[in-house]
């Protein structure tokens, strides 16, 4: 459907603009510590989300339903955020996109070998497009 394609294009545009904006923010304060920049950038969202939780639901504990898998996801996402902040500060948004593409390809290949995922022609077309983009990015 055309509305699906439109929403995908909107998502890609917002994601790209957000990546460039975060890169601008992190590079603008080049002398400021990366950890301080992360704290100031994401501290607001922690306060806003906690306020939203506090006003909407007081019948359950904040940590209800958490188990070792939930905590492992939180930990890996926190590490991912630190790595991406480092990439944005010292690399570029394009580097981030290439890293995400590599991770997607590696995850898909690992799923093929570990979980017998069947790869179709769409995957191989995407792989070829990624390799072409990688080549164009790194050629002299």
C-alpha cells in the first residue's frame, strides 16, 4: 500500500534528521566530556518519563515484571547508546548507518546458521546495495 511506503519514508527522514541533529549537538561541545553531554541530553527524557509513569500508574512497582532478560536488554541498550554517542562525537551519521547495516547483516547471517532462517532474494539485494554503498564510501 502507498500509505505504508509513505510511513517508511517519513520514518527514514525523521531518523536521518535526528541522527544529524544529535551529531551536531555532540560535536558542537567538542571540549565537553561525552558523559556530561549524554547526561544533559538524555537526563530530560528520564525526568519526563518518570513523571509520566508517576502520574499514570501508581498501583504497580516500577520494576514489576522485570527479570534477567529485561535487565540484559536494558544493559545492552545502555552500552549501545554509549557506543553510538562515541561514534557521533568522533565519527559521523553515515558511519552510524554503516555500523547498523553491518550489524543487521551479521545478525541475519547468524540467524541463518543458528536458527535455520531462510534467506530470500530481498536479503541478497540489500546485501549487494550495502556492499556498493560501503565501497563508494571508502573509495579514494
